[in-house]
């Protein structure tokens, strides 16, 4: 065993070795390995232990643990992407194997594109011959929402919308982000900080030349939160993914690659169905913002300044390794560019400049970043940003306002880009209407629709 050495292109198999959960400590251990190499052990720590669970809920927690083990494995599988996947212990039913193949293939789409890999037909999970598993029972879970908070505008809009409608909720996040903790404290609600420690050997594999890149982290965090909801007797897990998350970047010669596939509708509806079939019939998983565009979410956020000094969507705050920006907004990344542009039509200029510390639209050095958002001479960035048509509509709106139209990038848009666009596609109003598919419970949606339309 000690002689085994990781060689990315020589690895034959990726193994899901096993998983275990200790209800007395709240610690889950997820074990993986390549070939006969040493085990890679990830730990997830759920606060609130010891957990006293009925036999039915304990069985559901075990099913959720297995889903988490299988989903979190994507972080490790990608290091070698071998041809063979082995799942030790009880074999997977065909439904689960099909679902995992969909998640790994689509969730690793950007990773594959950036690394020049073709994963089609390569990702095959072993399966039992048939689905003979009985449907998951209803557990009688209490009516309480476990709401993911990410420190950005979207989750804060969900939290305040649920509060306004009188929905009991606990805010939750995975990891040790101080920024998210500060936002959670600012809500004044009960909170649940879940610990996740990746196997330290993964970083060593990266140094040895492992494949590396973007993973569907929302898929992993969703699995963690579903298990947390079962442990804490809550009947719904709520995310804040909007309509535009379902649309990727169009790459010439490649097609669509969606950086945020696990935030999109296809993932949400498939996971929600899977949860009710396999985990608990009365456990709901949905995004509260699914019927909204990014601009509609920005308009909702602008209604209150309660979080202006606390929130940030800048991804440089959330890297596992590396420096954090001195301020909450780096002002240089696609997320900073897009959030600035999306909020600009809906709040006073002085308020927005105060949030970011400067006016990003009056900086000629930012031309390339905003052009990518507009899909002008570039494709949409590999980031969780809105559609190109949203950015174009927001910029066109600013181009008609005296306080914005003289800024360098807005003036350039009016002069060079706007004449090439169809004026009928630049209206913000058409993008603010709630529309499209969603899984928000019907009784909640009836009240929520009126709030979102205001």
C-alpha cells in the first residue's frame, strides 16, 4: 500500500469506499480511494448533536448520508477521472446511478471544457439490475424552512421574503466564511453553521498534477443541507437560484457550457423528485427565486439597505485557498461587475457607489469585463451572472439616465454597442415579471407572487 503513487493518467478506478455517521457527535465520514491507494476521508460536522432519532428518521438520515457520500465524491473523482467507478457495499439502484451520471457529466461540464476532456460515455456508475426499492415514506416532518445563506443578495432576498410571509426558518451555510456568518447574524434568525473538511490529501494530489477545476458545489451543499434538515426535523430546504442560472455560456465550436448547472432548473427538479422518492416523501427541496430574473432579484434587494454594509457576491471572498480582498468587493471580477450593473437601475447612484467603494462604470480599464457580460465580442463569463440580455437591458436603462449616461462605459455603450441592438429587446420591464417553472409550494407561491410583482 505504501508503494502506491498517484499518477493521474495511470489511475484505473475511483472507489466509493464507505460512509458513516455518528449521531452522538454529529460527524459524518466519507471515504474514497483511487485504485488500491490510501483512503481520502472527508468529514462533515452537523451541529446539534447528540441527535435522538426515531427509527424511521434514522433510516432516512442513512439514505441521505449515502446520497451525500456519492455526491461529494465529485471533488475527488475529478482528480483522475478514471474509466471505472466502483461503489462498495450495497449496489446502487438504476434510478440513483442514472441520476449520479447526469450530475457528474453536467456538473463537470466547465471542468471538462477547460481541461480539454470529453467525459461523455466515460462516467458510468455501477447499478443493480432493477429498481426494487420501496418509495420513501412520509416522516411527519415539522413545517420549518432550512434556508441556505451565501452572503450575497439572492439568499438575503429569500430570507426577507420568507420573513415577510411569516415562514419559520433557520439560516444555514457550509464552511467557515466570516462574511456569511456576519450576514447570518445580521438576519437575527436562528442559524446552523455546518463544518466541511475536504480530505487534506486532495490538495497534495493537486500538487502532483491531478486534474483540477470547477465542481458542482451546489449539488454537494444541497446534499449536506438535506441531511441537516432530516437531523433537525425540518420539512423544506430552500435555495435562492434564479431563472438565469439555467442558461450557460455559448462557446463557439463547443456549444453550451453552464458554470452553474447545479443551480439550474434541470438539477433542481431532478433532485427534488429524487428526494421525495428516496429520502422522505414530505421533504421538499426548491429555490424560492426560480421564477425571477437576476434583475428582478436585484430590484427586490434594493428595497432595503439593511445589508448594504454586510453582503458580498464577490467570489474572491469564497476561495478555499488564496488571499481575500481587503474590501468586500474586489471590483475586478465578473461577479462584482454584474452585481454592480444589476443593482444600478434600482438604487440611487450614491448608495451603490458607497457599497462598492467606487464607480465601476466610470473606469475605462473595466471595458473587457463588462463587454463579456453584454456578450459583446466575448461569451458570458464562467460565473454565476445573469444572461446577456439582462446586462444589455440594464446598461440601456442607465444610458437614458442623466446621472449615469456620462460615465465612460455607459457612454461607450450608447455610442458603439446600442446602435447594433434591437431596441425592443432592451426593455427592463419585460425581465421583471415572475415567470417559468418552479417548485415553490402552491400556498406559499400565491402570497409570494404578489410580493415579487411589486
